[in-house]
């Protein structure tokens, strides 16, 4: 191999690493929403208007919520870093005001990966205390190795572990901690005047529910979070999931009922001493009617999570 060939190969590897780095700075999301093998050049941002000053953005990763107005734009979640330019372009189509606030619902990179870019644009980032700590000290991945810590600018500047209210654009935006549900740093964002809730990944309207045990998620906390959301929501409340279409209160009730019913079924089989593979072979989710589109959590992931939780409490 000639020196010129060696140099060219080294430069190619360097460029590849530079492209991957922005995706990996935060705690990796579960496999269903990983950035691996995604052609981001083909990702388009879909904008949906929920009110004259309120929108959602969907690209690749968690759904983004936008509250616009004269005080500036408030953004919920930032998706992957590589999509920031497309996301900002979509925001500019609905508001020419500065992007002033960014709230993270939880730590996964498809919700926090763009933090550093938004901070450089002047956004003040809010999150739970636990989320910031996990960005600084990421949990080990499936291979046992921990991802690198997030850059300083990607870290939330304002953290909390109790309710917080932001007075922005005539709205009293409520940041409500949800304890140890999908992760241990979840936040429900309530827009009371709009009758809108942005809930992150402890509720999804596509695929099956899932708690990330490596990042502090729990079955008990997820059920409590769903219950808290049901209590807050009214009959006309629009609920923005971490992934999937906007839903109403009845959809959240249905998911809580599903988790409760499946918990009881899996618990019975765990008590009989069955292995996880034996439980999976029972096909407990048959008849639920839940579609699992690309990148959504599967029935197998759902059952494996429940089994792992219930087995350790046996």
C-alpha cells in the first residue's frame, strides 16, 4: 500500500468519525430509534399545526413541539444533531423569532442530540437533574462500553427535580417531573391554555411501551406516569407522544390498561418459573391489534422488559 493510499484511507476514517460524533455525544437511544444506517440527507421534516402558535415537527427521532410568539420560540426536544439545520429551517417557516428555550423530555439521543447546536443558537436548555447527570455520565451500551460524555454546551443550563413554570408567549408552560418511567429523568410539559401535553417516550402511540432499565426506567414509574397524564388530561386534551400521532386521553388509558393486563400475565408465568424464551413462546400479545411500524418497539421488546422487571422482584 503506497503512502498516498494510506493517507487517503486515514482521511476517510477521520471524516467518518467526524460525521458519527454528533450522533453519539448523548446517551444512545434504544435500538428502535438508533441513527445507525440512516440516510439523513433524505429525512424530511413534517410540520403539523395544532394552534395558530403551536406546532409539532417530525423527522427521524422524537417528535418536537413548538410554542411560538413574541417572547421567542420554545422547543421541546431536539432530535439528532445532524438534523438541526433542517429543523431550524422548518421553525423559520412558522416563526421569525429567536429560539430561546429548549426543554428535554428525557436523555435519549433522538431527543437530546441537537442540544449543542440549539445552545449555540442561543437557546436556554431545561431538564431534570437526572437527565443532565446522565448526559455527563452516560450509561454503558449493550457492549458494556460507555459513550463519551456530552459536550458542555449540550448540557441543560437550568435543571429541576420539582415542578417548574415558564411564562412564555402568554402561556404558563408547566414542566412536571415524571418519576423513573421511561428513564429516571422524564418530564411532562403541559401547555394549559392550549390544552396540550407533550409527554416524551413514557407514552408512544406507535408500537409497544418500553422502559429503559439502563437509564433508570421502571414499570412502576411508567404506570404512575401514565396515570398522572390521565389525571391531568381532559376529554379534549391533545397529547403529543414521544413517537407517533397526537392522541387523546382515551388512548393513554388504553395503553395503561394494556400494560397492567400484560404485567399480570407475565407475572403469573414468572411465578411458575418459566424462562423469558418460554414466556415469549406463549405469544401473550396476540390479539392486541398493535401495529409495529419501522423503528417502533416490538412485542418481543415489550415482553422482555416486563419479564426483566418482574423477575428481579420475584
